[in-house]
């Protein structure tokens, strides 16, 4: 029997066990669903069991592909197979059959080297197709073991994975995770872990595997889930399969611009506006804007039942001060402010009535005239109050009156309107709209913080739709304003009681509940409290974890992962730390790829305001995407950005030297474009749906290069200056901008290309890319997207940073 056959036998055994478990789970699930249950508690337990079994069934399904991918032979003779999930044999032995890749025992699979072999003699990679073992490949790690005793087979699993054609969907790298990556994946959960690394060093892949690891290893993370923040929706589409393929679903994927549920920004603004809105100064402006809406008046006069009552400014200010105590947000503090003001008013009203009565008793003529006047205005109210206070008015009697008058005050629309004016209920939307559209509000909120030009940048009409940079401001505003949940809580309590009543009826009608004399619920052997009944019934929220978490702005996650983190503004960082106040985050990015208006050039700057968070740094140094030849071509761009930047090391070299294709007025001189090795059977002919009426020589040249890449079977990305994306896409018959990456050819701006990769990349008109605000960074991003070939197509002279590239024959 060959080694391959032996492994096949073992893998067959694993799949047989999976099938057995699946059947078992399915049977138990069916049984659980059929169960009627003797008691209401049984019902509760049954439901929990159904949830558990469903989760297990899903995990077993996810493990189907690539169930087992590794094996460790230890010096003590032990053999461990490593895979996507842990498996044990049947009870009572429960022999370990397969080790979950995240278990501590599997770690040597990723980190053992001949120099530090962690007790491993041999590491074996298994490449499977469905349930069939296609290939095995061994590494000998204990050099003291006689070389003849183990057989090394196959090419490096890593190289095979890296050389594969891309599919437009990121795959997990659980089978070939490298040691420096594994260290990051398994790093402790506390504090912020910043991972800096050049293009293609696996930052995204590692961050996602870290999410899977933490969900497996850290109960606190599993309870609250993980938030993954990526740069664009296209990027999220690109990575969305990775965590499910690792069996993890407790994850919410989002972009900074979709962080606030219900807010869908329609566009970006000028860089200067985005920069200003992203600056931390806006937190202060917003805080002041909220303060300005709280009892801003000096004195007020409130009319109630025809009489005027005066509230001096100092009374209002003192009440406002007390309401704001303990950092209560505006809409919560409002309740306290209102209560105090209403009491003050009620005392005024009662006091006025009391004085009136005294005056009446003293028989002062002019005061009688006042009573007459009052009666004339509102006879019922005055007589009612006189009645209530009676003849023996004193402080006590007046105090009894106060709650009654408070209720009357609150029910009076004019008083309610005055109170609302003094301290309005505000939504984030209203606060920001009023601020940006009202010159006075903005000037007051930003005095000493912003100058006139900056204020002008923020001005907009009341009805303008939200833009990307408004999102963290709306989040900040939501935090400052808070939600007064007292009414909702009261509603919830009513609903809870209603649920308990309903659950009781259901149980009674199913003969599961016997009512005892005192009204307590007694079921066969089990007592169920009202609370439990209500909870049991209320748990009808069948949304998935991700749906619930994503819908709740204030959801606190167990861990937050931020990709392309160098792009985030200070205001976005504040919004993210709110989603994980404990500051448990993995922040990955590359400061040399920083290109947006709010991007930072150092992690210290980005995280400085969050000094309470413990920050650790890690670095990834080897690029697994970018071949050496491509990195060499991009190196002058990196050096122009930062002469001291270390060039990422490359895991492989392809022999395909990137070329530039100059385009004259007439376009490429011939139909043939030599941009690297042609497909084996390719003759270099253009095989792309080129629009013959393509408007100019550049689109024609790009189309020619793309055609050649497609002929090689390469999934191709064209990265072009933003202003040319539509034109080039039209010429190529492709869809422009963020689109389905599974298409053969995609045309993107450098910003849209962030984090993505393609077999072949065509960079169009680099001089225009360089003309953007952070053009060098954009060009560096664009040039480092290919896994295989890079071609730069340009009109005119090449930019200096690309002049070194050899010219492709045209
Ligand atoms: N250990 C590995 N085994 C196999 N493939 C890997 C490994 N590490 C990274 N890769 C692959 O390298 C490519 C680049 O990875 P990834 O996108 O995570 O890099 P990145 O550092 O986020 O890049 P960028 O900064 O350009 O966004 C991906 O195709 C990824 O699957």
C-alpha cells in the first residue's frame, strides 16, 4: 500500500465518521422537533437542544471540503491529523481522530521548522479534491532522523496555492498558514494588535483567520461576535466566503460608510471636506452643538391656563447642569431636565394660587379684581384649584397639589411646546442637518475651533443627502444624544406581561399547566416563573446573530477587525472604539498604501487618541501575492514614497517581467502586444470584446493587453484613473467600477482596487493616477495587485518612477 493509499484510507475513515455524526445529528434533530415534552421546561430545553444540533449540523457541512489537510508525526511516535474541525470516535473511547487547526496541539503544523521543530519529525500536507486525496507532500523537520526513513513527496503546497488562478473570491489559507502569520492569528485577545505589512503579505487573510481562531478559543469573543470592517462593498464580497468556509458565522462584515444602521450615504465629497469631517475637532463641534440645544434661553415665560409664569435663566441653567450629571446623553438628560422644570413650574402655579387665596382672604380689592380677571379667563380651573387647596391652605396642602398640577402642565400642549423648545428631543439626523444648514448654530458650535473657510466647507442645504464622511458624525451624534428608553422600557414591560399571559394560555390549552389555587403556575414536576414564561415566549427573534448585531448601532462586539485601517479618519476610529470599548481589535494595513483624504501615515497618529487601549505591533514581511518581478517594478514607486521603506520579500518569482506599453496618437502600432509569456497555445491574438468604435488609442491598447491576458486564462483587473474607468469599461465591454469580481475582466479605480488581486493587472495612464492627491500611493496599490503579470499602458512619456520598466513590443 502506498503512502497516498494509506492516507486515503484514513481520510475515508474521517468522512465515514462525519457521515455517521451527520446522520446522528439529523436523527436527534428530528427527534427533538417531534418531542412534545412533559413540561414547559422540557419545551425550553428542547429548543436549546435544537439550536445546538443545528449549529453542529452546519459545522459538519462546512467541514466537508478539505476536512483533513495535514498530519504531524511526532518524535514520540504519535501521529496527529489536522483539519477544519475536531473529530472524535464514538463513545465511550472517544478516540481523537482529527485535531481542529485552532487547537493548541495543531500549532506545530504551522510553526515547526527544522531549527525549532516542536517535537515534529515530519509535517505532511494533504491535497484533497472532494473526498479524494490527490497528493501528499512531506517536510522533514528532524534532521537527526535518518533521511531514508521518511519519504518526501510533492511540490510545496504553498507554492501550489499561490500559483493557482484567482477566482474573484478569497479562499481560506488554513492549509498553508505560515509561521509569522500563525503567530498573529493566535496572539492574545487583549488590546489593539496593529499588523503592518506590505502588499500581499496576507494581512487580510491573517486577520480573518484570527477572527476564526478567537471565535473558537475565546468565549468572550464567541458571545459577542466579531465585527470585520473592510474598505469597500466589493472587498466584502471578495472576502465574504472565508469565515463561513472556516465554519464561523458569528461575524458582521461592513464598511466604514455602512457602520450606522439605516444610513446609506450617496456619495463622497471633496477631499478637503472629508478631511475636515474626519478630524477629531468635529467631536468637539458636535458636543457643543448639542450643548447649545440644551436650555440655551436666559429667562422664559410660560403661559399656563391664561397665567404667565416666569422661569429665570439661572433656574434653567442649574436644572440643565443637574440633568447632564453623570454624562447622561442629551435625550436621556432631557427627561431629568423636564421633570425638574415641570416641578418648578408646578410650584409656581400652586404658589400663585396660594397667594391668590391669601389675598382674597385679606379682602384686597385689587386682588379681588385679579380673581375676577382670572375667573373670567378660566373659571373652571381657578375654582377647581381653590376647591382643592381649600380654606386651610398651608405648605403641606400646596405640596400635595404639585403632582396633580405637574400632570396638568405636561398635558397642556402650549407648555409641552415650550418645554420641547427648551430641551428638544433630537435625532442625529436633525442635529447634523440643523448644524450644517444653520449658520448661527454652526458659528456658535465651532467658535475658536474652525475658521470661516472651514465653516464654509461644512455648510449645506437642509435637504442634502448624507455623504460618506457624515457617517461617523452621525454615529458621534447618536452617542451624544442617546435614546430615552423609558417609554420603550415601559412598553417592553407591558409586552413581557402580555407574553407571560399568552404563554400561560398556550400551556394551559396543551394541558401542560395546572393552575393552583393561589394562581401560581405548576406543571408536571416543573415550576415556571412568569419571567421564564415571558422570556421563553419572547424568544421569537429568529434573526441570525449577524442580522441582530448589524441592525443594532450600539452592539458591543467581542473583537473588531479593521482592514485597510490606514484609511480611517479619527472620527471613524472613535465610532469603532465605541463598538468595542474594551479595545480588543486587530488592525491591519499598510501605511504605504494610504491613499484616501483621511488616511494616516503612521499608526501612532491613528491610535494616539485612544491611549487607554493597549497597543501591540506586529509585522508581516513576505508577500505571497506579488511575484518578485512585479515587486521590483513597483519598488521605485515605493522608494519615492518613502526612501527608507523596506521592500517586502517575495515568496516566489514567475519569470514574467512587467512591461510598459507606450501608446502614440495612432495607438499601438500592431495588433500584437507582448506583455509577458503568452498562453501555451495562444498566438497573442486579441481575444476580447473590443468595441471597434473605441474612442481612442489608449482604450484600444488596453483592450489589446487585456485580450492577451484573457487568452492565457488570466482573470484580469484594469486599474485606471477614476475619470477613465467608465470609458475603459465601455471599450472593453466590461462593467465599470465596483462590480462582480468573478467577471473575467474588471475595470477599477485605485481606491476600488484596494485589497483585491487579479492574475493579470493592466495599469492604465499612470501619469493621471499620479496626479491625484496621493498619486504615488495609488500607483503603488495599483501595481501590486497582480499574482502573475503586470502591464502599464501609458500615453506620452512614462512617469519617472516607471521609466525603468522595459518597453513591451507594440
Ligand atoms: N500562507 C498563505 N498561504 C497561501 N496563500 C496565502 C498565504 N498568505 C497569503 N496568501 C495569499 O496571498 C494573497 C494576498 O493576501 P492578502 O490579500 O491577505 O494580503 P494583504 O496583505 O491584505 O494585501 P494588500 O495589502 O495588498 O491588501 C491572497 O491570495 C492570499 O490568499
